């Protein structure tokens, strides 16, 4: 299940750099450079007050595939709640993030963790905030500031710079992002955008490193702005993860 968490982490990487926004964009005029494309991508980002996601997830590693059901509930700037369950609806993990805390419960091993949000750095070696994860949950990746080479085609735009590239649709939504460093290649795909919110129903993360794997999530339900009941309780019989 660490691979599922990696998906959220990678999304946070995409949101690492903010880009200034402009108040008025004339979408009838083609963008002249990469900066204008990035501004248009940011302008399309949408943060609903509530978001409820349900679907099926898959982790593929060493030619083995594990499947799980996933439910994510999110209240803007407040809470991210996640539950993953296996066969027969048996819950495997439950996790919750707030702007200042992280909570995690392993239902199988009956263990839990409750730490300040800064504790994330201890196991992913990076400074990430609740709001970075929020960008991923809401499918609003922000494009890092770099000196990009721009290519345009009938299907959209391609931005490439050292160690990073993005494929962007004509609707100015990020469709694919790749990051490369000395040890790891990461690729995130956001596909099958639907509805007035233009939200992707398919998310795929591919990681090529010492521990290569692929994670896919196919959302069967995407619900906006409907208040959700969120519950996170840790039974007294659970042992704390040190």
C-alpha cells in the first residue's frame, strides 16, 4: 500500500512551483510561448468545496497485480480522507491528512500512526504540505517553472526541459508528466477527463527505479460539492507505529 501513497507524493511533486495567474485570458488567441500555456493550465484548475471519489485501484509489481477499492473524501483546505479495502469489502488501511497532522491506521496489523504533518519528511525525504496533496487529489497539478522547449500539435502541447516534460491537451489540462533523476524515472498520466469539471477518471503512475512498479486508479464515481461524513477513529487495541 506504500505504492498508493507514492501516487499522492508524486502529485505533490507536480505542484512544487506556483505560477502567477492573470485575471483575463483570451482563449481564442493561440498561446505564444510556454509561459502563456502554464498560465492557462493554472486558470483551468478547480478546487471544489467538497470532493468524493470512489473507484478501483491496481498495483503492478514484479509481474503481480493487486487490486483494491478506494474511497477518497476531501474538504477544501481542511481534510483529505482515504480508505482502501480488499476482497469482500474488508478495509485494509485508512488515512487522514489535515493542514497540521497525518493519521494512518493499518486494519490488518492493527497499528496506527498520528503525527504532525512535518513527519512526512521522515519517510519521503521531502518538504510537502497538506496543500501539495490537495493539488493532487483535485487533479490540479501545477507545472514547475523551467526554461521549456515548446512543441504544438493538433492534439495539444508538449513542454520539455531538463529532467521534466509535460503533455497538455487543447483544453489546457495536464495529460502526462515525466520526471527523471539519477535514480528514478516517474511518469504520471491523467486521462479520460469528463463532465463540466473536466476531471480525469483514470490516473496512472509508473515508477522505474530500484523498486519498479505501476499504480492505476479508475474512478467510477466523482462527486462535487456534496458534504461528506468523515470518520477516523483509532481503536484502543491498536499499537502505535514508532
